[in-house]
């Protein structure tokens, strides 16, 4: 090799080549099978990537595949990996009602025990046929999800089912906090709470940050479960969400706000260290 005895720049000058030519490595060529496999791997790792980002990833290690965006887009279309255009974000909070408004009782409150404050929220989940709606009820002390429900419609029955699950075995909070959504004013929902002498608390209209803990829970569910999976239908979504909500989230996922413990560990520690409450049952989903 000339480069072993002579500088690369000198060799290139003699041969009439640019210095960069010495370092050029021909772009890897690939057949459709290899390209499909690479695209499928990248799309599985980054489900929100479009053809432009997929193309960029293909050019990087470990693939080193130089391919145009149009072929990538066409192959993604054939593999049904292209994201569908959003038809508008479905709303989940209808605060334009005439029901009585409740004040925010969380301001200045210090949460010191389970079942002191429950927070509730609703969000949408994309499925192949359109949207489903997820309602959750979370204990603000331990971040334990007390109850949840997934249904095709944004109805009062949706939030009522989540609350009934949360209140199994006689559990109830001192305070129930939510946004101003009309579902939380339904007679049956309010009766469940009032029968247990639960105080009602609500975020002010247009201030979702006042229900921030519930909003963050929904964001966690979406980022760590929903956005990483595809749901063929509501039944499929329910089963996959059940594993995350009842297994991964309470028993495997640590929270910085809980000293990097899981909700189940944090709550069990409270019961263990509070003998006067030993008669209460520590919930394990």
C-alpha cells in the first residue's frame, strides 16, 4: 500500500484524487428484505418517527444504508408504519356546564398518608378504529392507581366505573380532586363520594396545572405504554393497559418523588411504619 510509505495527501495528489476519496467507503447496498428488516427495527424502537427520520437512522450505525426518502416512505406505507394524520385531538374536559363549581382544596395541603387525597383524570387512547377513553383515579400520597376504566365513549359511566373500582372494600379518600369535566358532576358519581363524606375539590377552569399530578400520570401511561404499542381494538388496548397499570406501574416502575421506590413499596412502607393504621388494608393490585 502506497499509504504505508507515503502521506495520503501525496498519494491522492499524484493520482489526481481528492483526499476524501481515500476515506470513502462505498455505501452499503441492500435488498428489499434487509431494508424492510431495518425499517421495522427502527420503527419498533421509535414508533413516532416518520420517513425522514427513518431515512436518517438507516444511514447510521449499525445499518449504514444510503437510501432515498421516497423508497423509505413507500416501504413504510406498504408495511403500514406511516403515522395517520391526526383528525383533531379529542377533547376530554367539557367545563361549559352549569353545575356548581367546587374550590381547589389542594392548595397548601400536605399529603402525609394514603387515602388522604385521590386525583382523577380522563384522556384519550388511539386504537386502530379511532379513539377510546381512559379514566384513572390515583392516590396522591403513593401514586398508586386505585381504579381505572377504558371505554369507547366519554361518558359518566366511564368515570363511575373507575371510581367504583377505587372504592372497593370500603376505601375512600378524604378529598377527591379532578378538573371541571362534566362527568365528575354526574349524580351517581357525586353520590358515591358523598355517601363516604368525601370532600370535593376541583382545578379552576382553564388551569390544568392544578390537576398536575393526574396529568403527569396520564403522560407517563402514554409515553411508556401507549406510544410504544399498537392497539387493534379496545379489547386489545384494555389487556395491554392492564399489564402496565396493574403490574409495571405499581410494582416495577420507580418514582423520583417516592425516593425511587415503586408505589407499592412506598405505600407498604407507610403501613409498616404506622401501627395505628394496621387495621387498614394495604392495597395490592
